[in-house]
C-alpha cells in the first residue's frame, strides 16, 4: 500500500528554542522529515521559532514560518496556508502539546486539517499517566507481563499527602503530567520535600495533575525504540541500557546501546511488552519510546512511561544504529509501510527489520552546573544536562572512554595519577548521582574499593562495575610496564585509552606517546555503522574508529574537505555551530568537493549520515582528528580541514593541527592567535587606531584596586584564562572588588585577574562579517536590547539595528574591515562593539563562525556559513557574488528601509535548577552566558517582532492586567516613560514603596505592595511574592543592582519563574516590551514565511 | 556479586594464544577462550545480540564454528533454564570480548567455565567483523581453531583445515537426535502438566535436532508432544495416535535426509496435519519434489524480516539455516500432494521461508517460530497448527 494520494500538503511543527530536555535532536528529526516529505512531492509548511536550526533553512520546506509555536500563531499559519494535514510528532512535547490544544479548540476541525503520525486518542493514552496505567494493565491481561509502579493520581496537595499513605510511605516519586524532559518531577523523602516538589509539579502541569509513585530507585533501567506502520508491522529499532540505575533521568544518565546485561528471554519479554503497548496505545504510524525498570534481584518489570513521538532517545537510537527513525516515521505517516521503505544503508534490504549492532554505543551527558553555582548538582528525575556526546567502539570500555573524552570537559576523562583519596569518602560521594560520579567510582576503585562495595554504593550493574575494574587494571599495567610494548599499547587502545591518558600514566607528553605508538604500528582502523553487523554490504560511509585489523575506508578520487564539528552542546556552544558546519558541507559538496564530517554529538544534523559524503563519529580531540586525517590521506587527496565553523572546540585544535602538518584552511592559526591573545589583539587595534575599553591585569587586590582607581568604576573583572564569561562580574565598588579577589580561587600569580573598564549604559553591537583578504562582506549588524555587560548570548538583539544610523554603520564597517585585515581572517569573523557616548569601542573579536550566524543568515536571507566555507577554500567575495551565493550588490549592513526587523531573544533554563534547599536559582542576566537557546521574531516593525520573540521564548506578552515594577535606583529615570505607556494600555501598576513614590511624583498611580522582607501586613496585606504565587500579577519588571536589594529581587524573580509570569530584568527590555504590547494592542499581528521575506528583500535589493 | 573468574586483565592477556585458520588461508590470531585444543567445522556467523546460551545449545549448529558478531558475549553468564538441549553443540566459538564477570539474577556460572567443562574450543580477541565480512564475501567455509602454547606451523594448520569434512553433503541429524522417544506433557490452563494421555491433542515430533522450546510452545497450547528419534518409522509415528506430525530443525544437508523425506511423504499420504520447522521445511520441500540448495553464507540471526504472503504482514524472526528450498515464488506449484505455494519469504533476499499445501493440512517454515533465542512474532504458527488439527477433527 504505497503513499496516500489524498494528501497534497503537510504542516510540520518544530520544537522551538533549545531548552534542557528539548534540544537539537528535534532539528535533526524535523530536518529529516521535512526533506522526506518534500521529496514525496508534498508541499511542506513548517513552523519553528528557532532560527539556529537547519530545518528553518528556506530550502528545507516550501513555506517556513519562523513564528512563535503557540496555538494562536499556528492557527494564523493554518488559515493562510490551509494544509491538508498536520504532523505533530517530530517537534517534541512542544509540537505535540500545540497540536492537542488546537484539536481541543476545534481549530483543526474548523480548517479541515487531518492529524497524521498520531491520533489524539493515542497521544492522550501515551501521555496521560492514568490512561497509560490502564494501557499497561490491559497489556498485562493480554500477554501476562508488564506492570506499572504502584501509584496514585493527585490533583491537589491534599491528594498528594494522602497518596503517600496509599503507597506505603516514603520515598515516593512525583511526576507532573504533560511536561517535557520530566520537568518538575523528583524524589521526595519526606513531607517537606513532597510539598515543594508536588507544589511545583501541580503548577507546571497544564492539567494540574501529578502522579505519586512507589520508589524503584536503583533498579536497572532500559529503553526500547519502536516503530509501527499502518499494517501493524512493528520493529524494535534499538534497546538502550542505562549505566546509571533508576533515579537519574535517562537524559542525564550514561546510556549504552545495545543492552548489555539482559538474556534473550528477558529482552524478548521487554520487546513483547513494548509491542503490546504500542498496539494498545494505538500509535498507528510512527515511532515511540518506552522506558522500563527491571528489578536486578528477580527481574520484575515495571513499565515507566512512553513517548508517542520522536524523542531525544530516538535521535540517539538513529545515530546508534543507522536506522533513521524520524525519516521513516515521516514516510509511514504519509502511507508507506515498513516493508516498502528501503534501508538507506544497505539499499537492498527493507526497513522492516531490527538493526543488529557489532559495536557498542555509549552516550554521556554534558552538564553546566558551573554556570549555576547555587544549583543543586544532584541528578534526579528532572533532566539537567544541556548536551551529550556519543561514542562508538568495538567494546564498552572503548566506547565509554571515547565518550568521556568527547565531553571535552576538564576532569571528564578517567585519571590514574595522583592520590585517589579516601576510599570510604569516595564511596560515600558515589552514592549521590552527580555529574562525574563515574570518576568518583573510578577513584574509589583506585583507592581499593571492591566490586561489591561499588555496587552497594551505586547499584551500577556488576558487569559495568567490572568493566571499570578492567580499565583500572590496564592503567596499572601501563604504569608498571618496563616499556610500552606493542601488545600492551594495542590492548590499552582497544580499551579506549587516549594518548593523553597513557602519557599521563607514563609521565610522557602526548605527542611522545603518539610517536612511539606510530613507530610500533599501533593505529586505529575505521569500521562502518551498517545496521546489520556486516551481514550485508553497506553503501553509507558512516565510520567509527577501533583498534582492530581491517579498515573499511574506501579510496576516493575527489579532493576531500574535512569539517570539524562542535562536539556536545553546552551553554555558549550549541546548535548554531552545527548549523554552520552543515552549511559548509552542503556548499562544498555543491562546489565539487567530497565532504567529510567529524563530530560526536548525536543530537545534530551534522551527524546524520545523509549530510556529508563521509561521517566519522569520533571525539574532537587532537589525537582522534589526526588519525582521521591520516586515514583520509591514505584514501585520497585532501583539500583542507575546516576548523572555523564548529566554535571554540575545533578552533582550539587549529595550531596543533597545523604543527602536525595538517592543511588547515581558512583563517590561519596565527590569525586566530592575533584575535584571541590580549596583547596581540591590542596591537591589531592600536595599528588600526581603534579604541578598546581601558584595562589591566593584576594578581593581587592592591594591583586590581590600582587599575580600577585609574580607569574608574564600574569595572568588569574576570580570571584571565576562562572562556564563555566564566567567573566574570561587573564590580561597582572597591568593597566588592576586594571580596571578589578574595573569593576567587582561580586567581594566583600565574593566573592574573583581568580588570576592564565597564562601559555603563553603552549599546552593545554584534557584527558578523566575511573577509577574503581583499574584500569585506558585512553580514549583519545586530543591536542588543540589553546594555553592554550582559553576555551577548543572553541578550536580545535586533537586526537591522533599530537606533543606529548610516554613519554608525559606516564606522562599524570600517572598523570591522580594519580588524579582519589586521588579524588576517579568511572567512567569518564576529566582532563585539560597544557604543558609549559617541565612541565605538571594540570589546572582542572571534575569527570564526559565531552563535549569531544562523540568525543573521535568516534575517538577511544570505547563507553566510556557506560563503565562509567557500572563502576558506579560496573563493573570493567577488566570485561568490557573481555565482549568486552572495547578493550581487550591497551587504547586510545596508538593508532596504522596508526590510523586516528580526529580533533574537535568548531562552534561559532557570526553571530547571534549584539550590540544595529546593529554592529556585536567581534569574538575573550578567556577563556570564547561561541561556540554552534562542528564538527569532520577524515582522515589519520592531514592536511586533519583539512581541513575537517573547511569545516564542516565554509565552505571549500580556496585553492587559497587573504589572509589578521594582527597579534599581539607576533605572528609575528610564522607567517612567514605559510605565506611563503601560498605564495607557490599561495596566494596573503595582510597586514597592520606593518605586511607587517615584512614579507618583511623575503623575503615575501605582498601588504599593509589601516587599517580601516586610512580610504580610497587619490586615493580611499580601507581599508581592505571595501575589505572584497566587497568579495576581501578569507582568513583572525587576532590575537588580549590585548586591543591595538583591535578596528581595531574588524571591520575586524565582516566583516569576515558578509561575511562568513574564519577568523583565532590564529597563531596555521593558521599553522593548512596551513597544511589543503596543503592537499587540494595535490591530492584527500577521505571519509571513521566510521565503516571502526573502523574495521581498531580494526584490528590494535589485 | 560474583567475583572475577577470568582473572585480571593481565592474566587474560596472557591466556594461551589461539589461531583461527580459514580454508582459503586467511588467518586471525587471538587468545584461547573456553577449552584449549583444536577444533574444526564450518565457519558461520550469527548476528543475534542476545541468546548465546540458546545458540550454543541449538543442535542445528552441530559441526559449525560460530562467530558472534555481537562483541560482548557471556555478560549474563550461564543459567539452567535457557539451554535448548542438554549440551553445547557448536564445534567452536569465536568472540571478540568475553565477559570476565557474569551478571544476572539467574546466572549460575560463567560461560567460560561452561565452555571448558563441555570441552568447547574457542578464540577471543580477534577482529570478528573482518571475519564476518570475509565470510559474507567468500561464503561459509571450513575453519579450524588451534589454541595452546605449542601451535603447529601455518602450513600444517591450513592442511588440517582442508582435510576436515564439508557441510555440503553431510548427514548429521541422526548424530544430534534423541535415541529414545520421550514425552513432553501438555500444560494446562493452571500452568500444571496435564497427565499423559489426557491432553487435547497429541503430536508426534520427529527429532532431527529439535530445540527444547519447540515442544514447549506446543505444550503451552494443550498439545502432548511425543518426541521420536530421527530413525522413527511411519509405524512408530502412528503408534502414538497423533493428531498432527511435526518435523523439527536440525543440522546438515537436506539432500542427505532420505529417510525423513520418505516418512514425511507417508504422512502427507494420510493427510495428517503436518508442521515443519527449518530442516523440517527443507524436508517438506524435498517431499513435494522441490530442490534444496546451500546459501552462500546462510541466515543466522534474530532480526530477519519475513513476510507472511497470506496476510502481507512482516514478522521479525529468528533464523539459523545454511540451506534453503528452491520453489517458485510467483506461482502455485502442482505436487504429488496437490497444490503447494510459498507462504513466507525473507524480504532481505527473497529466500523461501515457508511452504504450504493448499489441498492438504500441511505447512512449514524455514525459520524459528519457537524463537529461542529471538522475537516471538511468529508464535501464531503454532496456533495455525492447532487449527489444522482442530479442522481435521471437525
């Protein structure tokens, strides 16, 4: 039964901004699906507010709406496009919830849109805890296996407290219904914890529902990825076993595929249950993910949950097996059956089979607790990781060690030197699951812990524990050996030891180990991920390294370009860099090169085997990259290696690669140094006559004080060697400077502190540009909404700039060209400027693709990363203009006056983190980046574009109601006009006494409310925090100042996060919001596709 | 937790050297696994990621050296419930990374111990993927594993491998089948054994290398199974007054199975409901007059897509066969027992995976619906067998 002929168009909903629990994997899935649907001849209409995605590239869909994913906006798109069908299963929980809500509101019926890929009943059965329990019971009645954990559904705190008795006491698990990534769930060991977790869970759940469950902490945890077609054919694509037992969210666990510790009987039982569930739930076509817990003592199986959609795990399973779940789900949704779809990898066999692996896959999570020092780092059932790395090896130890080094984080690799510490302390530490627990376990083993002790502390399966012992034994052998003989070296490599680790153990430099290894002929071979354990020949060159005998890398004739990806997503280096790498691959392929991608992030489009001609799923360390370059050199000519597009990860390898004779193309390592080294960059600026804020370095308080006294407060201070704004702070006075120096453990004579003049009230400007050595192409100029001092990644910005004139652009262009030339850029450069008074200061320059490249590309309809890749390989701006890759005339600095305004807004992960007392973490923005993702709002005027960006990021701005205002003294002047506007729009203002007084004197009435510190009034007058919690406040404006007033603000801001009330923490954001509210209140806000915007822009350019 | 039986990494690395030699001369060097010694057989690869205990004890692997494509083997140890027969049948075992510590609540001992105890010679630490690719490209072939501290020279080893018997033309089923008849009682709805003679159906199962799960799947459906030796005569079969007759899986070349073929023809004559699995399917093919042939490298795994041509549905199935029936896929064939058609086909390579007679109550499949190891998708075939027996009564 082939494709349905009654469908001509399909609306695909994306997942919106990258947030914890819903990340780049949905770009991978959505991109695959859109491409497949388009290839099937359907008109594909896409909505996704996230500009950093490949799926929102104009060529992926026929009509691409970068608009907020809210029922309101999606209805506008439906009304305009009138799609036949809606595919809601590829955009995570966001898409599913939006689709369900539109179904419930009758929108789908009204416009005659058919839901495909999942029906509402199945979605509800899979997602609603109570209904799903019924499903599991029905399955048990049919096949005799599977049960749910004992549980009770609660709709109020009273239900919750009573529920604990029903379950037989603490600990219990709290799971709110219909939230993504397990948001709001957790373990409660006593009533206090229970009240807190369940209270938040009831709020977070759109149905005010939480489930209370018996604890199955410490059980083995498994996942199955299944697919079903309309003929009821079902296959299990992959089994995944969690290294960390039950109690840690699977997104935060180290996970392994295939399952390692199940007999066939036990595995088949999980499979039987899984198949019975997908049938019972009624997922007609598509994929689902089912999680199980297995009691290690007797094998009792509990079904934890299912996701009736493509998920993070399905993306991982696709990468782990070579079976593209999203792509096949899309085909099934339009009528194909599994046996009609060929297996891409073998081309000859059908997709109606179950992949079998002859390798082991390990995924390890990447956390960002260092960005949230007050957050509790204990891992729970709420996901907290911001990214992940996957590694493939021919055995578990190899895959595990590769995964750990792929994390690219200090201390993530096992270390075998130095004192391990006290065994008992280490074991006690390992009881609590945290980021890096596996390293504590390894140290405990080094300190003499027995396998039994490790198991008792962690409940990690004894087989896995033994594998850790195996690694440790090999480390011991390496340490004890007289010399590195080939046999021992090969054995160490077969268990995943890196040259760095071996060097550390032997007291040798990494390059010396490598030299010895090469001399002894110990080098990796590359094996293929082929879905079938070599039973059939693979047509897709998807490789991983192993220290085996036979390599499968085929010779080639075309010159290859190797593109180094960006590794695991982390705050500051996310999907935006993957976007640039993918674009490079596409552009270079079009230009006649063979493209070779290297990356270890399973969530991404770059690691789709369809993206490049060859894919190496490998860590991005010097060793791993050098071996790949070697293997590809043997295969055929290499045109170059691109390090510029994957962010800091590959950029950091640039010099070492060049030193090893690797042909790095694009901006040379020396130029990178010129931009990154403070002294060298200062030289570049001086030669170009460009000002930078005054600065100095100091190693003591006295030194720092002297600098600060000279350049004047406030100053921006930071440790000298960190990246991404770590430990950066704006210091307003000497007292704080003293305590900063005292608190910072990272400052010493060898690690000075940098003290910069902080430009108060400056406008920050971001520029993305291309330079070919002769000509500059200004990609775009972004004006930040928030003032300088807030990390550019966390700041909203507008493109074209909303308050800069032609003269400013001219200055920016000249400065950018001078820097690009002075540094020696060949490709992309990103420069941050600050405009203070009339002086344009240069803050920093990054000679690489920046986070804003996808945003700039979409806002100006010019593919900057593609152009950069071509320039790296020798093309000029003039040539690219002639070719049509760049506009024939003009650039991103001179957009027509009627060009649309694009606003980028950052999305923050506040709601994910709590401190050890269970209180929220503070939400103020600062010089350290903490956002996980971004959205774009695009419209003809700034106000509407800003309102869209807010709707996309945090939910719609309120158009009426109550606004609470409390600002720092320095902001009180700037607050008056926006406050007046709010009143004009019918808002009732609430304020604390100080702010209310200022407003009153300016003729604006505001109701005084009590501060949290004042407590409830004598007549029961509520504090602002109480009012927020009770849902009495619709908009919050709260700007912090230094350390004073901070505590009060903290409670307000965390309450806002808990209740999801829009909270503006800068006056600039307030001013922009007022423009947005104004736009929303004045007439209809429309939707327009990127293709329409581009057409308009191109027409205006011509 | 069980303590390490295999010793430390260093002890393991110092295990006796072992060499695997293929008849075309390709050689892999690794370490001894299981018993130390010499063994020969046909090199075949199995792609299942679970179920090594079932694989090792499947009589169809008699005289074969099995290469596991899954790298980790032995993780769940050995228990006393999962074996498919009373002993390990594989002639040799090839794995990449054997477990040092078994971990499973049902585990009784380590796989290594079990292999040593049963004298099974194995090799570990070789590039099993390279070996698998070699067998895929060149076809299944003879192989020898030599382990120990005093290995013969390369030429001697190769010569020995080339002297070993080939699988084509080998008659092996008698070597693995039971010598005495035994009865597997039916299982009642209460989960208890039904007294002998009181079951709803009786089946005579001809043992050509039967796996333990097969009579169990029948017993679960109320069938009392009389498992007869491979040499059983037609009279022996009808002496148990069967409602149906079953022909099992088994090793070797079906072209050398004259006796079972003639017995099956007699059963077809009498129109007794008949069901065959694997070797039993090849016997039915030959009984109907079709040919059988050796596949290049066979089907061995638990992920094979088979389409039931009567319903169009695809089932994921367990396979272990090196031979197949040569029957036309696109038409109904006339046979001495009426019309026959191919009921099941493997979607990977269009190999015949099932036959059924349209005029008599007989059918068979080339794969393993009893599925141990493997998925349970094809268990419905046992229900079909029951329906045939039920239909014959009505």
